[in-house]
């Protein structure tokens, strides 16, 4: 299963990778929404882990794009962000997000959530 | 009033973030400036309420009449004093406004300095936490691998068909089997002994029997000799009898010699039998002794190995506990490292807040008639900030020279070392 992690923090991307790879997941990375959309392997992603606050293109904009792309629209999107306000969560949900994890994430919790969609 | 709240908020935020920094000082300056502005607005209101009266008074008459009125009317004198005072105040305010404008512009510069310092914090923490995580993960990968290898080895030793545990079980079985063999051996050995006794007795019996035959033969011989003597004495009449006696004598000699042969061979057999049975007994005894010794050795081996296998089993459990505790520690580290992302965002938010504050202050200046805000004196702000710099990267961030003395070391690993 391939997980696409989109986050402007390279540390977070690395930690996601370190948490998921031993579990047998392949992890793709991008620094922001724009970079994610132009990633050559984006169609191979089975699930998106998306940060909200990112420069150039934030997580919400990225999810709008994902939901409009017929290749990607059915892939689950889980927000992984420091944001925890209900209005933001609702915005993510309304955009078609499948879940919301507030950072810092705990690896077992992240894995559990991803397994819900495998 | 709202300005005051915003300023108080800004001040407390900056005091929280930079307890010893430049920013609180600057904010204090700006607070003062805005307080002056508030006073000025109050004065302006007063002026508005006074001015119409003055104008009315000035334009109420003309020429000499006015002059006379001015001299005589004490009210007019008061108004003139007020106008003169207001003019002085206005001049003072103009000076103060100029100072406030400079302070606001400097504040803007200070924000950009703080922004640069925040960038250092961000990049430094990001790099260091990344390096840290890389090393932690490589350590954990290695420890995981080693633990796995140890565990596999222990399992190999302790469990399965070729394991030490099954070897011990086999050994224990062998010991039990040896015990059975030994018992059989002992039974065999004692039966053999009994058989030998019977044989010896039989040999003795046969010897007795052959001695009896010899005796009988001797007696027969004597009888035969006597019979021949009697036959000779009978002369011609005893001729036939003498022949018979001769034959009997021959027979007795033959039977004696046969019996003697039997006796000799039986004795020989008996001696050999006793000898061999003695050997046999010795062999059997030493066999039993050897079996007993090897049984004892095997028992010792299994006694020593059994608790060791149990210890190894504990080792497997311990290595499992260890690896799960490593995983738990790693998860805790993954959580901790993520705070770096939060710190970065919080610093960004502080800068945003400060920038917004600057915007508000600039607007206040514009609306109070100070025109377009100036650009602050970066050099002066940097001089101010430099007082607090203690970290090399702070100097480097602004391209400032920092005198660190001579640190020319040949050894790359000592590049931060100065030997006095
Ligand atoms: Mg972010």
C-alpha cells in the first residue's frame, strides 16, 4: 500500500516514513499541495496524509484538486495537522476528507487509522 | 481604548516570547507614542471647542474698533494666550510625532530582525531534529536487527527438532534406556553366574563318576588277575576260563584308560570353564560399571543443561520485552520530534502578529497626519540587537563580523576549538 505524505515539514515527512515503512507501507513525499499534484507517481497513491498549513498550496486546496481528479477522487484523504479547531475539521470533512489526526501523532495510532482504510 | 487592549496583548505576547528581547522595549516606546496620540486627540477636541469662539471674536469687528476691543476685552487676551499655547503644543506634538514615526519605522526593522532570528531557530531546530531522528532510527534499526538475530539464535537453540532442548530430551531418554539395558545386563550377568555354578557342579559330578569307573576298572582288573591265577592253577581245565579272565583284564584296562581320558578332558574343560566364566564376570562387571558411569555423566550433563535451556528461554522472553520497549521508546521519540513543527508554526505566528501590529501603528501614524511611514534605520536596530547576541549564528544571520580569535586547526574535528 502506498501512502502519499504531503507536509512542508521535512521532519514530519521523515517521521511518517519511519513510522510506516517498517509496517510495509511505501511512502511518497511532497512539500506542499502544488508539489504533490505534479508528483509523477501521484496516481499510484492509495491514501493521502495531508497537512493543512503549507506554503504555495495548502492542504484544503490540495484536497479540492484531489477530489476533482477522477484518478484520485476515491482515494481516502486523512489530514495530519497541528490544527484542532472544529471549524477546520468540518471544513476538511466537507471537502471530502476521511479523517483528521492532530499532531503530534503517535505511530501506533497513525497505523491504526491507515489500516481502517486498507 | 481598543488600541490599548491590542497593545497590552502585543506586549504580553512579546514579553512571553522574548522575555529579554528588543521587542518589548520597542513596544513600550510605541505604547507611549500611542498614549501621546490619545492625549493629542483629546487636545484636538478642546481646540475644536475653543477655536470657533476665537474666530468669532476675531471676525466680530474691524479696524481701530477691533484694536480697542482687543486691548480692553480680557476674554480676548485669554483666547490669545490659549492660541499661543496651542501653537506651542502643536509644535511639541509635531516633534513627538516625528519621533513616533521613527520609532514605528524602527519597530518594523526590529520585526525583520526578529524574523531573521526566527528563521535561524526554525532551520537549526529542523536540521538538528532531522539529524537526531536519523541517528536514533539507525541505532534502533541496528538494535532491532541484533535483537532479532539473538532471538532467532536463542529460539534455534531452545526450540525445534535440532534444538538444545530436544537434544536434552533425547539424552534423558537415552539415560532411561541405559538404565533398562543395565538392568537387563545385571539380570543376564546373575543368570550367567548361576549357569556357571550348575556347570561347575556338573563337571564335578562327571569327575566323580569317572573316578568311580576307574575304581571299578581297577577292581575288575584285580578280579581278572585273580581269575587268571586260579585258571592257571586249574591247569588244562582252566584253559577257557583263563582266556575269559584275560579278556576281562583287557577290558578293565581299556575302561580305566577311557575313564582317565574322560576325567582329564573334563578337568580341562572345567578349569577352562571356571577361567572363562571368571573373565566373563569381570567383563560384565566392567560393562555395568561403564554403563553406570556414562549414565551418571549423561545425568550430570542434563542436570547442567536443563536450567541453562530454561535461562535461554528467559532470554528469549527478555529479548522480546526489550524489543517492545525499544519500539515504545521510538514511538515516544517520534511524538517528541514533531513539536519542532509546532515551534516553527508558533514562531511564524508571532512574526505575523508583530507585522500586524506594525501595520496598525503605521495606520495610526498616517491617520494622525504623519504621512507615509518611513523605513527604519536597520543599522541602528542591528546595533541594538547585537547587544544581546551570544550565538554565532545570530551574527552570521546578519552578515556581521564576529571576532572569534584564531581557530585555525589542522584537524577538521577541532574546528570549533581554540587552544590557549
Ligand atoms: Mg505545516
